[in-house]
C-alpha cells in the first residue's frame, strides 16, 4: 500500500515546475508573447488617453477664448445700432438756422432710430399703466399717495424702467396707491 502512495506522489520539484509552466499548446501564446501584447495594448491606451486629454484641454482653451471674445465684442451689435443715432444728432447740430418744426422733426426721427436700436438689442421699456399692480421686480415705489384705486397699484410713473431681455436694467420709478 505504501508503494501505491509513493507512486501517486510525484517528485515535488517536478510538480512545482509543471504547475508554474503553462501548458504548451500550439494555439496559446507564451507568457512573453502575452506580456508584450499587453504592453503594446497599454501603450496604445496611454496614447489614446493622452490624445483625449489634449483634446479636452484644447476644447477648454477654445471655450475660454470664445467667452473672452464674446465679452469683448458683446456691445458691438448695440454700438452698430447707435452710430446712426449719433450721426443724426451731429447733423442736427450742423444746421445753421433750424426752425422749430425742423428741430422737432429731426428729434422725432432720431427717437425712432434710437427706439429701433433698443428693439434690435432687446432693450425693452417698462412703462406701467395707472392702476397696474405694483411689481417689486420691475417697479420702484418712491412714494405712497392717497388715491381712489386699489392699494399697492401704480398711481403715476415718474421715470420709465428698462429691461435687457429678461434682466432688469433699471426699475420704473412710480408712486403707489396708499392702503385705505
């Protein structure tokens, strides 16, 4: 029986060598080939990562440049719309003997140009109507006066307000009706 056990247990050194060595089949690459293939794949992935990182940095830099240019030239459209208004005012001052009618006509035309420039650039007037509910987001009440209308409504407008798109530039200055 001991002979059978001795036969079943091979040489321990041979067993260790056999366990560490991969089975040699013609279809399976050796460890060295696997290592070199893995290193090549790693180099390829590293290269792809570095390219992606560089692309990300380029995109970030271009976006910063675009934002800087947008800030620098944001007023360009408005300036282009304002130049004709300035030209009209300068021409009005060059007239040697203007009549009241020609001055009034010139001011009206210049105001139309200015209103058009405001409209093109989304600069909107805030002109609340009498009796309109007081809106603290658009109106600034500087006085509360007794009136025959609902409390906290606009009684009179002292100065128009303005908005650029949806942002308040200046609130309308109003007087509001006092609570009875």
